[in-house]
């Protein structure tokens, strides 16, 4: 049957975010791409209503609850209107923890135990408890006509769901509304026990409009790999890759390279609700073809990957890596510098040869020209040791990403992906090759520790050499900090187990106090 687009849905697609970032070279022309999230689709079809502002980014970022899952279950079964009109008085003993309308729904569920929402024991429903992927896949499987305990074992709900093509949120202990949106859209194409799709079944029940249509765009999927984490695949499960040489030139893969690494191209794209549509774009390649990009990185297949989920292209030549949304750092490759660390979008990262492990000496104007890098993600390319990745706490209390303990920076004059204008500036700023980096040449300063415990900085003054590092560590349950009387240093409030480091380069006597307890918590550092 030929599909027609729903008018509202078509309008939503026309309005959805498009993003095209040139990669590496300003000569790379940008085209437009239509990118629709599962959150937008679930909202357009009326499967998710959101809160007072609708299905917003903020709403998708909130935790999903048992009562939400129950309401969705009723909506998919065409019973929600009946539940909302229920007038019974018997209810779960914790129904008052939700609003009046949801209390009515809970009363309906208690009166209809055959629907499978029998509470959590002791007469309670626990409506605001988080819901897992296992629990929500049970909801979806039952919407497809399967019954827990009869057609599938609840303990193996996710395995049974996978056999029906439902995998996108599998293994998630506590769902966000974004997970719910993606699972709903994913389930629309699954077959019910009656042989029709869930989408067609919902239309037959009147849950969806007769004029509604399934999204026709290419669907980008998330696949959980036991070794590599969550990575991108196309709609058929074929793995997608980044090429590190694209940081310097987005057309680095050409001719025979493209035979081994075919491009991924999707003019219209449907993506999971947890991803940002603005991160996707299209690169107009030098040969005239269009290629889908993510965070500026062109996306490829690997010809030797034959089966869904194959990742034979991972780390090939040290320059090909599976595409992910959560890289803390990536690699760029240039003909002159070789491999070097970049951020998730390919912007070059640097180290400062005057830094020592755990400490940044770049402050003031230096930090303006060399902004500190703080990663959002957690994944690293294969070959970069996760044990070498971490963060330091700067003197102002902010966090900064570090490799082997050495802080990482941007260079303000790097305007485009592939720029390495900071390399060898003043012979102290350098790109970082993670395979070769062993540390800086800066002399290692002595480190002294001040242990904060029992509302005290310890007995007597601490005498140190100029340039020494002084580490304050809080061992109390109460928060403490350290503030110099003359204003020369001030560390943030530290919770139990947290620490902060200062470096004093000028000789003198530094009296300091804990701001919340300054009447009796004082200390002194003597710098020679």
C-alpha cells in the first residue's frame, strides 16, 4: 500500500532542524539535510504528549516513571479514554503521590488486574518509580499481542523483544523520556500477533489517525557492542565509521579508498530521540556526491562488514573508528604531524609544556588564548588507553580534561576543523599524539598535602618551596574550603573525598581560613 504523509507530520519535517558544518576545509560546500528525531515523530503522532510545554528537549531529558508507562500502555491498547473516565473509588494506597487525573488511571488499573499492572506489593503501585527497558519492552510486546508468562518469559523480555526487532533501548536500567520516544517509534514497524504492523493496528483502533503515515526517512540506529559500547548503524544494522584523516581534508578518502569505505548518504534521516538533530549534516564531496556527517565527521561503511553488527573496520590502520555520539576525544591525522587528539568534533587539542601532571599553570590571558577543554562524553578511540584519560580541578574550581594527568587546551586561532595553528607556538604548545606522549619537560614540583579533618587544617604552619603544589583534601562529612586572607588563593568548597591543588610561586607568609568555619578553622603556609 502506498504511504501518504500526514499533513502535520509533513509540516514537522519541514520545520525540523538542519545542520551542515563544513569539515576541515572551508571549500567543502554544505547542503541541507532533513533530520527528524523520534521525539518529534512520537509527538506528531500523539503517542507522547509531554508536559505543559509539549515534547521538549527538557521533557525528553526527564526520567520516565511507572505511571507514564502505564498510561502509554493504555493508550496503545485504546483504553486510555475509558481509564480517564473511570469513577471507581478503590485505589492503590500510594495513589495520592500523583495528580488527580493519574489517580483516576491508577484506580482503573487496580480494577482491571488483567491488564498486568498489579502494583508492587502491599497494595502499592509506586507510580513515580523509574522504569527499565525490560519493563517497557514488556509493555510494547503486550501491545503487539504477546503475553508475559504465556508467549514470553518476563526475565527474557528483552531477548524476545529483540527477536521482534526491538533493540534500541535494550539494557537501560532507568529510562528517560527520550528512550520511551525511540522505543515507541521503533515498535510502530513491528508485527503484531495478527500479522499487521503495530502502526496499522493502532490506526484500526483509532489510536492513530487514518491519514497518519510511518516516517519514510532512512533510520539511523544505535547498536550496543559488547566491546566497543554504543555505536551508529544504518537501518539494516551495518556499522558506520569515522576517518581521522578527514579532520585535515574531508575528501581524504577517494577512488580506491571509497571502494573499501563506501560513503553513507541519507538526505532525509530519522534519529533516536536522545541524539541532537543539529549534530547531523551533509557534506558535498569534491566528486559531487553528498555524504551524511555527524558532528562534522563524514560517515562511512566498511566493505568487509557483511553481517549486521560487524565492526571489522574498527581501528584499521589506526585511522578508522566506529561512529559514536559519546566520544570524549577523537583523533585527527595530518601528513606532517601524524595522529593527534581532537575533541568530539575534530577540533585540535594541545598540551602546555610548562604544565606538570595534575596542574595547569595557564591562567589569565594565557587561558583566554588557550581555553581549557572539558569533555562531555566518555568513549575513546581504540588504542587510546582509558586509564590515561581523566580530569584535573583548576584553581578556580572548574574541571579540565587531561591526558596522563596533563591538561588539554584549544587554541583560540584555530577556527576550523583541521587547523593546527597552535603547534609549536613559543616552543611550548604542542599537539598530543597519545601513542607517543610521555609528559612535559617542565621540572616536577614538590607536592605537599594538607588533610582537612576534624574541622582542622592540621597542626602548625606548613613550610614549602616556591612553585610547590599544595593539595587540600577534605576528609570530613562537612564541606570545607581554603581562602587566603590576602586574596592570593581561594579553593572551592570541597565535599568529603574531594581535593583541590594550589601553586604558590612567590615567597611569603600566607594565612588562610575555611570560609564557613572561619572563626576557628585557620591555617598558614610559609613559602621560601
